[in-house]
């Protein structure tokens, strides 16, 4: 039976179209759509169970985005030759979709829900990461799953001073602002992006441009939902409720929780224990035959504790640890803590600490990127690790999770804006941040520690970068709100906003924002950005006390690097037949040599463990690429002897004929006993044959010419 297909189309500001169709593919899912822009197509499906698992008091939502290699006509690399675990790039898209979608599910909806997104056709003129959340929301819109959307997401880039919505890859690479923004018709929900040291007002303007485009995409989904008859959503009852118990607990516990919050306990564990004691005392006082649902009591107490902490900030402008709303925790930092790495730093802010290292590697250490849409090599790598002991927990070490990938990517975006050009720094740079303590803002500690470690390593960065996590607590009924600088972990959980901003003294380099509340105005957002700037400047000043500019030289244990630019036709001479020449250079000098062709030039990069090794390798390379000049004198070595003379290597890889007549002024009858193979001899280049390119050498012209014998008169 031929499917009934429903299609809706909307336009971007520049006239390009995005089309959503439903009813053709994946019809057994609760909702499915195919989104198309240009030749990019994403299949989005959503499925949810009817009932929640027993005891579940949260939303078990999973989002998976996967790019099919066939979508761009590629075969996967590796042994298996099939799509397997998600790449970091795919994980980052999963996180962005999740962060935009999750806040709009009802708080009491706890059914297992899965959103799956497949890139089934790819086009670099329509990048899929800016379309994934749009597709996911559309799939929810054509389902009966209770979702308080729709939402959508766009990329906005500023290229040559103009804002472009959903730019091409080429435009994106030239942009000084690159933001992915997720929003509903009313509110911005998620922001992720990077910038080249731009101002707060410029960033705010980009958000406004993005939101206007998103509104049209949300209206399309409303029309699509009505067209397929999915405006009514399924009914559900996923929570056990006891309003009498809830009311009783609020009367018993709220004042006690508020008083604990007012104690302004600075230690995270002590504060947690003080809050926990209120509930523990209540549960311990219950009779053994009590009918009170203890799990329900714990859930209600979480609400009470959260409300008490929020009210303290709104009523008294005091935070859990006693700080003012714009106050930053105590900071101390140290560089060169580890003697062997190329660069290291400790950055501690309150109870959050990062130990970060910088390693400078060669071109051979570049990371290969093999994806359906993105391929190539990366010379800047940043890894973020979050072990369980950092929060006093027992947690198996099973590799990085999605959160670690996301936090590492944010720090990567922040620091890459200040890295030097390849001409100034030919190294592959790897930064590793190990979080040793955590009480909020660990990704921002990574930015600060990474910046310090780069300067400690002697990498000539443009400027130092700091980062700060901002929060907000608001009350829609009273209109009260408070913007919090440098939030604690507890403030992240109980707040309405998590807004991370990084930058230099000149401007913002990266940001990440998640909103959990409706009605955040642009005025409040600008206020948060300006308060964040004050915090960033304070942190930068604290960092300057440790190191204010990069070391003037690399550390002794750091490999040295030099770049030599040669003519394109000399690349083969350095490589040699089957790589023989370059391998000999590496084996005899101990240096690492990499060669690549860029445009009409050859780029030779030499990495060495010492200055002596570097000079030896450079001498070999420069000798190979040097152009022999007629009239110049060279120190040569006899390579072979023939009856008519000897062949002398006068430059690396260049042999010339030293004819028997050019060895001495005296006439030689033969070569016997004149020269030996391996003998060093000083020669002068006297001719280069224009047709054959062969070199003619002379030794005798460097010797004193004997006087002519006197003639006897007849």
C-alpha cells in the first residue's frame, strides 16, 4: 500500500529551504520524519514506552546521532569496515540535541524514551549538526509522546561582518562567531559555540538572529503536527503521590532546611551531611510499622531542600557558602609542578581542582579524523578526565563518557582561538586535564589550567584565557532573580541556568549555556554576560600572579622543531628512492623529519631532542636542497675512481666529475695511487652542463700553479 506522505517546508533568511516529510519511512516508530536541506537528509525517530519502570523518578531519555558513511559515498576506515561506537563528533551532537529537548518534557514523565537520528545523505553546504535538534523535535511533534515543544536549532555565523544562518562549511571556517542555538518560540534553551575574542553585545546580536530563524521552524512543526492529527498527546501517570505527606514534610522540614542553608557552610561534604541529617532524623523517628513511603519522603525532601536554598539567595542575596552573588571563590595556581612533562599547571578554585599537562609532539602525532562529514588531521587535542575520587565517589574507570567529551570540547573551543599559527608553532599539541576535586565549574578550571600549562610549556599563545560558570535563580511569581558568578555544584543543580563563558581580556572565545526556565529576557542575558566578564577579568588577574606570558623558550626536555620551506621539485630529493634519504637522515642524526606538499612548496618539519641533533639534521636537508653555484669551493668526498678521473660528492646527493686533468697541474698518465675512495678533497665547481646538468669539478685550480720552466736560448 502506498504510504500517505505529509510534507512541510520553511525558508531560511537567505531563501534556502528546509523540508520535513513524515509517513514514508520508519512508520512503526511513535514518530518519524525525514528532514532535508540541500542534499543533507536526516532520518529522525522517537519511541517511548507506555509506562515507567517501577521506582523511576527521572526521565530516562537517550539521544543517539549517527552518520552513515554511505551518506557521503565513503567506506568506514578500520578493520571492521562498518559503523560502530559513536565518534566524539557524533557524541557532541547527541548532547546538543539532548540539552535542547530534555527541559521540555513534563517533570512527572518518566517513561523510557529514545530519539535516534541517522544522517542518510550528507552535504557540506548544509551541515547536519545544525539540523539534528530540528529533526528530533519534528519527530516528537508527529508522535503522541507528551512533549511541550516544539523547539529547533540553527547555526549562526558572522562572516565578513554579516550574520548567516546555517552557513556552509567554507563560510563557517571564515567566521569570527560560530554559535549553535536551540530554542522554542518563546525562549532560548541551549547555546554552544566559539568566537574569536568578540564582545558580549556581538554575541547577543547573534542569539537574536538565531532565534528569529528558529521561530519559523517551530511554526512549521505546529502545522505538521496538526496535519497528521497528533495535537493530542497520550495520558500517563508515572508518579506515586501523597499530598498529605508532602504537606506534612514541608511543615516539618522547610524551616530546618532554610536554617542549614543559612549556616553558610563552605565545605561541600559538611554542608551535604547537615542537609542529610534533617531527613535521616525524620526517618529514624518513624515507628517500625510506619506506612510512610520512605522513597516518596526522600523525593519530597529534595524539593524542600532545593526551595530553601533558592529562597535564601532570593530573600537575603546570600549563597550556600556565604559568598555574594558576584563573588568568586578563592583561587590558587601553580605551574611547573611536574618535572618531566613539557608543561604543567594546577588550578584550584574553591573545591574544584584541575591538574593539567601539555605535551608537544611531531606531525606523526596528529590525530586522524575519519568521519562521514569530516575527515583530515587535528594538531590540537584536549582530553578531560573526571575520575570518581574527585567527588569522593566509587566509580569504575571505563573510558570517557558523554559528559567528559562535552566538557573537553568546550575547553578545546576556548583555547584553540589563542594558539599560534603553524609557522610559529609546528607542534602537535595535546592538553590533558585531570579533575582531582570537583564542586562545580570543572570545565572552566580546565580552561584556566590549560592556559597556564600552555604558557609554562613555552607555547607562544596570543593571550591567557580564563573561564567562569554563571548561574541564575529566579521566581516567576515575584519577578525576583539573582545571577550567580562561579557556581557551586549544588547551585548548578538547584539553579535555572548554567552559562559557561571563556575569553581573554579582548573578548569571548567560547560559551555553553543551558536554560531550565522560561522567560529569560535579552536584558537579563546581557546582565549575565557582563557579570561573567567581571568574573573572567578577576580570574585572569589571579592567573597573572602565577605566569603572565609564555616562557621565552621551551623546556630542556621538550623536542625542538624547525620548519624549512623548499621548492616543490626538491621534495623527491629529500625523500629519496623508497624513502631512503629521509630515513638515513633520521637514523644518522636521531631527528624526526616530516615532509608535505602545500601549494607549490614543500614543507619540511624537523623535530629533535637537542640543538646538536637539530643542527645536524638541518645541515643534511639544506645541503640536499642547496643549489650548486659555479665558482664556489666545496669540501668533497671521493665516491668512485675511474680511469679518466674520480666522482666526488661535493654536496649531499650531488656528485661531480673531477677529471684526471683537473687533479693536479702536472700531467697524470693514470689514476693509480692518485686518490682513494673515501678521501676528502677540496674542489671547485667550474661548470654545469646546460643539457645534462652534470657537474665538472677542479682541484688543481685551488693549488699553486708551478712556475713555467725557463727556456734555454738557441
